[in-house]
C-alpha cells in the first residue's frame, strides 16, 4: 500500500507526496488581485515540501466573492497576477492548484476579523444570488435574489471562463468549490433549494447546476489535468445532505468527467450542533465514497499528525490528505512528518538551499 510520502499520479500530473495544502481564504486581495501576500503564503508551503498547494476559493465573478478581500479570476489581468504564484509553486516541486468558487448567498460579507457578517450597501455590499430567496441566517441575514435560468447559465459560463484563465495562469490542478454552503452546495442541499423548476426537487434536479457547471468547465479544462470538486458530504442537519446523497452526486459528477472528490462537510446552515468533531472524523466518509464510486478522494479536517495522515493513505481511506490549519502552524509540516515517520532522508523534503544545513 502506498504511504504519505509515495508519489501520487492523477491524469498526467504527479504529486511528489500525498500531502496537500488545503485552500484557505486569506482575505488579503484588492479587487480580486492576488499579491505578494499570496505569493509568500503559498510559496512558503511549496518550499515546505507539500505535494499539492492550492489557492483559496477564488471568485469566478466579483459578486461571487465571499468578501471584498477574496481573490478572483474574472479577467485576464487576474490570470497574469496568478501566473507568478503558479510558477513559483511549481519551481519548488509542488503542483499548483486553484479552487474556483461562487459564494452564493454567503457572498458580500466582511472579512472574518472585521466581523464576518453581511456587508450593508453603505459598507460596499453587493447583490447576492441563491437558488431560492432564502437567507443563510445567523450573521448572514440578507435574502438572495432567486437566480433566473439566465443567471444560472451565466454563472456556469463564468466557471468555465475562470477555468480557462486558471489554465493560462499555469495551474495544473483545478478544484470546483461545491461545498461549505456556497452557491453550488446551496443548490444541492434540500435545506436551501426550494425551486420548482428543473433545478429543484429531485436529487438529479438539485445537482443540475453542478453537473452543468462541470460540463462547461470540462470543455475548457484539458483532459490531461486533474479536475476535482470539493463536496460537503453531510449537512449534519435534519433534512439536509447525507453521505448517501453525496455518493449519488459523486456518481453523476464522475459520469460528467470529474477525476476526484475532495471530501469536506457542512456550513450550509448556521448553528449546526451535530458535527462529530474528532481527529480525522471525515476519513471513514471518504473511504466509503471512494469505495462506492470508484473515484479517488482527498480528505481533510483535523488531520493533525504524521502517523494519522499516513494511516489514512495506507488504509486507502483517501489518496491525498488536505491539511489547512496545521500548515498555517507549520509550513514545514512535511519535513517534520518525514522525521516522525522515521524516513531515511527526511531532509530530502527540504529545498536544496536548506537541506544541507538544516538536516538533523
Ligand atoms: C483560514 C481558513 C480559510 C479557509 N478557506 C477555505 C477556502 O477558501 N476553501 C475551502 O474549500 N475551504 C477553506 N477552508 C477550510 C480548509 O480548507 C479545511 O478544509 C478545514 O480548515 C479543515 O482542515 P484543518 O482541520 O486541517 O484545518 C479554510 C480554513 C481556514 C482555517
């Protein structure tokens, strides 16, 4: 069985190990433009030895951003600005990935450190969109405009245009953000989609925005490069998405040409109490989805130490582990994991500039 430090090949791309830096919003862009912060944040983690380094949720339209500080990919100038980042990440041995997103009814919010609530028009808030005219709730109380079919078609097209720009920027791994209560997840979940047309009702109808968006992206994103989708495989709320639903959705996406599912959870409704927080608690869901769909998976959430990450890969619960907060605490997590797992040459994970002098 392969372990954490074995290479992983998907399509024509090979990761040097199974450790991925999960997408993490930095709320540090202006007009969607990535800048030196993003270069250093992502670059440091490529230098740190991860196999895959993903850019945060990046808006396919200005209105699709979570906050005014989120990155975007709605113009060629954005693609140019990302080019430097993708190049640096690749030069340091990691595969550069980007997650493209539309925040739906959770868009137009303050940066978390400014309060995390919907912006008022006076604060620069913008019109938000959703499957139905129903607010997320909590500190995001603004009711979205229920999308027309023209809005839906335009948003799928914006995903495809962003995919083309991601390719032009040099990214080699593309993730569709279909999780965390953002637009796509809010279409799929019966808790947020009460449409009566072909985009609401049955599972296939609720999945339609996702399958159509995938189809539009698949025409632009080359077959040789991995195309993944992050799913919230459980809403952890009565009447919401269950793992069984997510498995059906994953099968539809597989039929549409998706290469991998990135297993995540939740955040489509506020104040959820049933999340079974524990180290690696999503790994069994990932294992089941992987087994029952035949799709490779990546999985995150509370993967905290090397042995646990290695076991998830060795036990075939996932092909890749997605680390977020641990990577913020320690960009050199892969080196420390290599030491902990007793690898012969842990310093091989370090860049040549460091390896000779930093080895223990
Ligand atoms: C600061 C921060 C920003 C995040 N932004 C994103 C994001 O842009 N897209 C996404 O899918 N998940 C995002 N997440 C969720 C992480 O990718 C990850 O799934 C989650 O933090 C669980 O992993 P962890 O326990 O290793 O932190 C974010 C998490 C953090 C801590």
